[in-house]
C-alpha cells in the first residue's frame, strides 16, 4: 500500500483534531461548566484519545510518505527537526507557566498548586522538567506526543513489514503496561508516574498509523461495513449511558449499573474500544467527508492544521482560566468570558496561521505570467 498519493491533508482529520484541541482547552479548566458537554461526558474516552490517534494517523500520512518517497535519511532528518520543535514548544510552555503562576500567586498572595514542586525547588525542578522527568499534570500531553513521535520510525518499519505483526507487537506492549502497573516513566512532580503511560498509549498511536495505511487503499476513507458499523454504534450507546454525568445534567440516571471510571493512565480497554468504535464510524462516513469541506468548519480545520501552535495557545489560555476561576470565582459571567475568549482566540490564531501559510506558499510559487507573455510575443513575431 502506497502512502505517496495519500500525503494530501484530509479535512476530516484536521476538523476532528481542531475540535479535540478546543475540548482539551475546556477540560483543562477545573470547574468549567462547558466541560459538561465535552466528549468525556458522552463515553469512556475523551479528547486526549482523539489527539493521540490522529497524531499517529497524521504522522503516517506525512512522515511515512516522506520515508517512502525520499528514503530513510530524509525521513529521519525531518523527524528530528519536528522533535526539536515539539521539545522547544514544551520548554516554552513550561517556562511561561512557571512565570505566570509565580507572578500571579505572588500578586494575589496565593499558594501555587500544579507547579509548586518546581517553584519550591527551582534548580532541581527545572533540571527534571527540562529532561521530561518532571511533567505537570496540565502539561502532560505534549511530552507523551514527543515520546510517541520519537518512536514513529519503529512504528513505520513494523507496520510496513507486516501490518498485523506490527499491531500485534504494539498490543503486547499495551497489555504488559496494563498488567504490570509499574511499566511507566517516573514523574518527579508527585513521586509517581506519568499520567499518560507511553507504553500503553503507543498502541493507540500505532492504531492511528495503521488506519492511515488502510485508508490509503480506499481513497482516504475506511470502508463502511454493516457488520462493523452496528456493533460500533451499540457500544458507543452503552458507553454513553454508562458514563454520562446524569446528576450534573439534572436528569434521572439511566445507568444500568455503577461502573468505576476506566483507567486513563494505562488506556483501559473500555476507553480503547470507545475510541476505535467512534473512529471507525467517523472515518467511514461519506457525510462527514463532505461536511468537513464546508466553510462552516474552516475555523476548526485551521486549528487542526496548525495544531501545535493552537495547542500551545490553548494551554496558556487554560492556565489563565484556572487562575481566574480560583481568584475571582467561577460564576456565570466569568464562565462566559473565559470560554468565549479562549475558544475565539484559538480559532482566530488558527485562521491567522492558515492565512499566513497561504501567503508564504503564494510568495514562493514562481509566476508564469512573464513566461507566458514572452511565448505569446514570440509566436506572434514568427507568424508575422
């Protein structure tokens, strides 16, 4: 299966990733009422699963295509450059967070919370943080992406050699992470482990990469089959009934039984199945493919196309949202201001970056007008 012809960006992937980024912003603010209608309330999985699966999908489309078209050396070079960019964004987010929290808590005479261990021991804390040994809970998605993307060459080679063997090896590591709870990376912040165990979450990343390869054989979409679509829909309905916050919605509970929240750290099987069912229905939907091209979704598509920058902006805006809620309360007026300002700003940043990207591409594209005029002039002279 060739990835060369599938390297063109898919608007569905960008729209879904943009939506996930907006939900991550909302969910990063404790006490945010808008969080009652984000994805985590309609099933076992949440926006983090969407982000990781689509990261694997996009990595295979973009960098798998480079490996196939330009060879391993060019592909590895591009991956190293991307890793450097990801790491710089993580360091920038960390330093910005530390600076904002330090100034805010000093001004309002508060005690820092999520980054308190680093601020209390700045030299040791920064050393641990810069080596990803200290990962604050609200800045933990990008380090996971860095580790998973660093492993992409292995994922690519495994899947290209044998799709099912590559998935089998990845599934084995996921199972080991679930049965051996200590198979994780240490986190100096709390003396425990990463919130997102990369040994478990690599399975979802690998599945996303495998889906990109499969969809390349079917014009970029997954084939729709009733025998798979119906069970997927039934499972999503079960996940919704079992996990919806009925009391918070002020509705009578429809839960047939009380279930503990599926483990997020090790990517519990219930969460994984939820994400797979949802992904299959979305990426095999012809209606979604047509709808993703509509002008109405351009802001989401722009956010997804420039996911790293928009994610970073969302993290900083969520930080200010947390601090505002903590300092001035989470009343309705503050809820409206924080959410409206955050969501609109993220969309505007995405649209601005997209417009700038098009301007740069247009400036680099050589103009054919003078050549055309010369050719026409020459033809006229010859005719005379």
